């Protein structure tokens, strides 16, 4: 089994880059906020962002692409006439900032004429001169491009040297996100985050049969620097060495007989099920219809807060914007709210929601838990997902302990395909590898597996969660929500967990008419 | 340091800076603006507008490529532009250390470039004023909905992107791409009945949300009677939006390189591709064509970087009509010039639109329903994801209205279903196809808004399980 990721060595938190701190952002903010106030805004906030990204991909023996991009600009958001207004620009002058602010007020006034609910927000203490930076050691953009390419080419060559590996896709996506926030209440906040997403995929082709199979690394995307690829936090060398053999076994594995099985789900797979069936379902904006036409609603409506039986008593889920290396970890959200950690599901009962300041007020809470986020200076902040994580059981078992109590089941490893309905009830997931469990022991792989369930049935069928040694922070770069569409990176931690009697499909039979 | 104030000046300044560096260069400048209007619970929610200037430089040194995309704050003066160009060439030199690019080709020359719009024209813009005509119809729709115990949700956007592309080989091309969509979701006050409609509308003029809401009310009335129908394989009528959901996926998966390398659903035994294989018994043609008068798109290619299906060396290359399917037979795959050189055939990049034709003129989805003995009518789909790349098996869910059809009549609303179907099986199991009309794929409307599709009757559509979602 793969070694799970663990923090090694000491973590040093760097400061926000000096060149970002040196930008005349308070002057731009002053111009914008003053213009908004003069135009009649009841509230205004200003957000400047500089996002640096790099994308490197090696296919087989050759570099396919190496590109870098910088996005820079600012947004002014106002409440005027009881409605939101928003405008964004990338022209960094005081005149343009003031003009943009007036445009935002004009938008608010135009939509206020439509009638409907007034925007009201929960209070938040003023955070003046605040500064926050995520935990990482090596700024990936300080690493020479040639070194970045060289590391990926080396890993591609090593994977290609494995028996049966015909093609590879070895890549990494790097992001440094810098934000400045100011509002008419007096908050001024500078922040900087770094994250990366590696992708190592091996492909085998059976030319005679006209078939193929692939396998992708289980390494999660993380809020870390370049050190993640080299310092042993994740055992990349060991995984690369194992993948060809695992891929060869997968290609020859017997096809699963559909039916109900006990599943032991590895954190490398379970994080995505948490994301879809808990993370999105506990977003308050969805629960009250704000995403009804697009991302969808939620079965977990506010009338069930404190009473809805979400899962079994061993289910304890937190929302968290503070966990080190979390992809949704920040110092402050895009409402200027300080990051927090709170309960979403306690003992299997729905006990909380993810909120921004508008939705906290609507839920009757005095303070938001800090889930406002915009993915770029061009987009308006909406309620986005915190790091939503299933907590381990301090007295829980190891993987072997959980497997030992399964007579006839499947061990699910790694994520692949996913889909869930618009109210977060019915879902279907596949994975990278599926191992049969018989009489309490993990055996060889089977293939063509998908598991399908209704959210509350699934979490109600969870009878054991692993101990903290089985815990892993997984996640994704590409969570989509909102219109215009926005993407957000988010982490989900979980231990290994066991589920009784889950419906398993055979994907080949599903395809046959 | 000289001041730069137009996209054309930025292209020329970057190319001038690149002329002092070894190798060749591509510069793309894209001013854009967008306005959006969103509503939920009969109330406007998050709305706004934005403007941006995206630009990127591609340098080719010793057959290797570096790309740097920069922001507006680096676009205003020749010194900062030069810094970006120098960084790009440094990146290309770094890449050259690992060898020449696999997709290396000579840059496009002016005589080979597409005929495009006048390069010297200024960019087009939009603003929140694009909704001047739309807002009164939305207010009318809200008023009607409040009186009728209906709740409206939806979104409208309008965007203008103007692309300027120049190369060190002398290419200068420009294209203006307007994009607009309007989506409306109507629900009963108790949230048990729901319906959706979406349109692709490059211009907002003439869009009447109140009129769209009237059409949705008809489906909400159909849903007053419910039928408890289990999962299973059903003959199923798909509206054009659902057909678009499937066929966009098919087109995205139709890369020539993957097919030739044996790692796609279009690969065949013995290292061949499935080109020439009949995929449907019906005479259907699936094509992307920049000259499509309904959904015109750029007649030349722009790319920041190479991928499996696109080569950065092809920036400025003409995009022609690509027929994936001709009269039911697989006839085309997405192919860069490098793919064409390696695997044979002509280069065939993918335009930003897609149309399926060959159905029966004058027949809409209700005409197909009228010919059904017993089956389902789907009105929209959601969360389509590939399950098995070998077969393109795709899962997803029905959404906002599924109806049981008996004797050619809608008899009531069924639950929603999770389905497992491949786009290839949708084509293979197509029994009847109606008239092609412009439509908006609900699933892919964030990225792909220009489609024309017919309704389709599909035999034995696999509704794998019941969803409780309403």
C-alpha cells in the first residue's frame, strides 16, 4: 500500500512578497471606496489580486508545454439601494478605480429596480493592516524553469522504463495568489498563498486488442511549495516504482460482479465523495436556492439544522479555513472575515453550514465563518467551500483493522470519475484501483467498478473510521460553482473508512445496451 | 520608453522586442469585457461587469517553446513589454535544454494564414447596458412569478472578446467573438416541480425572459401529475440541449493523436483508428465550421501552449470545416499540423462550434414524442462525467423535468434518474432525429455555447438508478 502523506521537517511561513506590498494599493483602494461612497454606496470593498500560474506538461520523452501567466486587476463591490453591484478592471490608476466604483454603484441601482430582497450582512471586526501568508518553504516560481522541466522529464523517463508502460503524462500546475482587500469599515488585508498540483499518469496499450488502461498518482494537490516534489512529504519515488506493476495487474484484473459490497475506502478516494456529498451539500447558499439554476440546491435544508440525520454516529465533519497546507486555507476571506474552524456534522447530525456575511445574517448568526471567495479579480465573491474534512477516530483502527472485519468487500483507492445530482442525493464514483477483500484480507485487483449511493444512506452505512495515522488531506484545484463560472481549490481530509452494503456497478455492463 | 495604447501597438512592440532575440515569436492580445446578471428567489443576486486585457507571447528557440502571459500593467510601455518578451525567450531557451518540441513546425506565414477581419480595427466592448432591454422583461417575469406562486432563478451574460494575433513571420489577424447566454429556471413555490430553458444569444436584443417563463410554465403544469417509475432502460426523447451535452463530449474526445496511440475510444485494433467506421445507422453529420452562419467563430487558431489536440506552432493557422461524422460514418479527428505530419491526413483543428445535421426537417422533440409508444422525455441533464475512456461511457443525471410518455402523450412527471450512456451509444441507438436548431448545452454552457442540434429518440437509454433530487 502507498505511504500516506505526512509533514516532514519544519515549516517556515514566509511573508507576503515585498514587490506586492510595495504596490500603491491603498491609494487605489482609497480612490475606489471614496468614489463609491460619494455615489451613494452603503458599503464598498476593494480587492486587488495578482495571480501567477505555471503549467508544465511532459508527454512520454518530450516536453509538451511550459507556460507562465500573470493575472492582475481589481474589483469594487458595493451595496447600494439594498442590492449588490460589482465592477472590475485591470487599469491600475486612481481615475480608473474611481470610475470602476461608480460603475459598480450604477449596476446596483439598475438591479435594485427589479425589487426583491435587500442585502444585509453580519458584522465583522475591522482588521486594519493585517497580513497573512500560507505555509511553504520553496517558492515554486523561484525554481528555474529548466529545473522544473528536468524533474518532470526524469520522472517521465522512470515511469516509461516500467514494464508495460507505453505512454506517460507528467505535469505540474503551480499557483501563487496575492490579494489585497480594503473596505469602507476600515479593514486592510494583504495575503499570499502558494499551491501546486502534480499529475503523474501511466498508460498501457494493448494494440492487438485495441484496448488501453491508465493509472494516475494518488498524490494530492497541496498548499505547499516546490519542496513537495522532493522532500519526501509524499513518497513519489516509491509510487513511481509501484505504478507499472499496479497498472499491469489492473489491465488483467477480473471484471467485478455487480451487487452490494462492504467498501473500505482509502482517503485518496473518499475525499472526493466528501467534497460532493458533504462539502457542497452544506453550502448555505445552495441550501436556500441561490445556485438552483446552475450548481444546484441541497437536501440539507435549514429546517434540518440540528436534527437532520446525515450519517452514522461515527461521522464528525468540520469546515476549516485554517488547516496548514489546505487549498482553501486563508487568513481572511473575501468579505474580510478572519479564518475559522467549525462543525458541520456532529455525531451524524447536521450542525452547521458554510457561510459568508450575507448568509450568516440570514441564518441569524452574529458572525460569518469566512467562506466568501472570488477566483479572480474579474469575479464577484460568492460563498465557496472551506476545507471540509471527516475527522478520524482517536480510538479507531488502522486500514488492516478495518479490513479485518470484512468478509466480502472491496478496497477502493484513488479518485477518478465522479458525478452527483443537483440536490446532492444520488452519486456515482469510480477510482484508480479496486482490490477484493475476502475474509478480512486484501487480495488482488478487480476492474470496471463504480459505486453508487444516496448520500444519507451512504454515510449512514459508515460503521468505522480509521485512527489519525490513516488521515490524509486530499483535494482538488478545480471545484466549479457560480455564474459566471468560478473555480476554487479545496482540500478534504479524512481517514480510511468502512461502509456496509454499498451498491457496486459493473461499468462495462452499464455500457452494454 | 514609449507609451502603448492599442492592441495593435502592443503586438508590434512585442514583435519588435522579439526581433532582437534569437528564434521566432507569436504575440496574441485579447481585450475583453463582460457583463452578467444573476437572479434567484425572484431577486437579483450577484451582478456586474468587468474589463480585462489578456496578452501572451510565445517564443520559439531551437525548436522549443516558451510562453509567458502577462497582465495589463505590463502592456503600457515598451520597456515592460520588452521584459515580458525577454522572459519568454529565456523560458524557450530553458525548454530547449530538454530537446526540440515534438510538435515543432514552421510558424504560419501570411500566405498560409486565414482570411480574417481587418487587423487595424479597434476592439469591441460590452457593458451592463447590454441588459437595458432585458431588465424590463426580467422585472415582468418576477412580477408574474410572484403572483403565480412561481420562483425564478437564472443567469444572463454578454461578453466581447477581440483577438489580435501577430507573428514574426508577418501574420496579422483579428477576430471579434461576441458570446451571450440566458438561462431560466422556474420552480413551483413548494420546490417540487422545476423546469429549465437556455439560449445562446450573441446579442441580448430580442431576448424576452417573460416569454421564456411562459414556456416553462407549460412544463410545470405537466408535472402536476407524477408517476413513480423505476430505473431501467427506456426509449428516451432527448431535446437538442441534451444531444449537445453528449456530442460536445464526443468531439472533445476525438483527438487524432490519442486515437493513433491506441488510447482513445476512437482507437481500433492493430494500431489503427476507427476512421471510416459507421457509428450510426442514420445519415447524420457532425461538424464544426467557423463559417457556420448561425454561430460564426474565429477562422484561425490561437493557443497559449500545446496540448494533445492543439499545437502552439499552429497559431494563426486557418480553421476549416471539420466533419467528425459524415452520413453516419466517422470521418474526421482533431489533428494539428504536427499530427498530420506524423500520422497522415490534413491538419484539422476544432472550431468553437458544433452542429449535428441529417434529421427530419420540421420535427421538434414533441413530434418525436408523438411517435413514441412508451418511453421518457428528458428536458435537461446535469453533471456529465466520463466513467470509462475506453467506451466513452458517461454518467450524469436528468434535471428539471422528466416525463413518462404513453401513446405519444406526456402522461406525468417521473423521478429524476442517474444515467450511464456513452455518446457513441447515443448515436448507435438513435432511432429518430428531428430538425437541427440552435441550442445551448446546459452541462457545458460555461465553455461551449455555440451548438446547433436536433432532438433525438434513443432506444434503451440506460437510466441506472432513481435520484431523489427535485
